[in-house]
């Protein structure tokens, strides 16, 4: 969980790379990259802030994947990897799809805990996949809006064409299905109660 395991050190390292990208934007005098970088760095720190003040301990891969997704997107903008490295955008959507689906998994776990729905593994897995796809759908709407009304992002147009949009959605679907299958297996084998107990054991918001 949030103890000093190898996984947590890996998460710290990736988050530090996010910070280095912000410093790189400062070094090259990129004001847009600096502002976006600061915002995304703070976003990467949100799980740590929740852990510190709410005492909710997420699995290490949640911290890691959030920072990794932010790093891939941020370096894509600041270092021009979206243009310089083939399929960088596909990689970004694949990793982002994983973390968004995992966030959906955490959301339904907490909602189930709070409302005592007693949801089974199949429903939780299906919700996980659906959540990832809904977020991707909303993201594509955001990209279309930015391109249409603001002339694109810092790295240029966010949507090249319809094929680009559909490819992004397919990669998110692939990652969502993979996460959904893993979620189903985990919940069936380990049990959602055990995972929730490990996350909220010390949280004052979930008294025993």
C-alpha cells in the first residue's frame, strides 16, 4: 500500500520526472508548458494529499499509474513527443485508459461501501469498463471543443481526423477491458471487503 515498498519508490520516481518536465519548460522558456506542467504536477500529487489528510491508503499502482499517465501526456506536450515519436498518442490513451478504469473501480468500491449495495464482482467489473469508456467519450468531446473553438492545444490540433478519434477510443476500450478482467479476478479471489479494509483502516472518515 503506501508503505515504502519498491512500488511506492517507483511512483515517487515517476512523479519526480513530472516535476523535471516542468523545470525543462522553465529552462526553455515555455510559458504554456510551465502553466500546464504545474497544473498536471499538482494533479499527480492529489492521491498523496488524500493519503496524508484523509488517511486513505491506495494500492501503490494507483499512485504510479496516475503519475505515469501525467508524465506521458506532459512530456508529449513539452518535449513534442506527440509529433516526434510514432504512436505516442496511442500509448498515452492506453495508460490513461488503465488509470481511469482503475479510478472507476475505486469509485464503485467506495460507493458500495458507503451505501451498502453489496455489489458482486461482475457488476463491479462491468462498471469499471463502462466508467473508462464514458470518461474517454467526454475527453474526445473536450478535444473536439478545443480544436473547434480554440484552435487546438499547445501541441496543435488534438484530433487529426475521425480515424484518430476512433483509434483513441479503441485503445481506451482495450485497456478498460484488461483492467475489468483483472478487477473481476481480484474481487472474486481476494474480496472487496479486504481491499477496502486495507485502504480505510486508519481513515477517520470511515470509523469502525
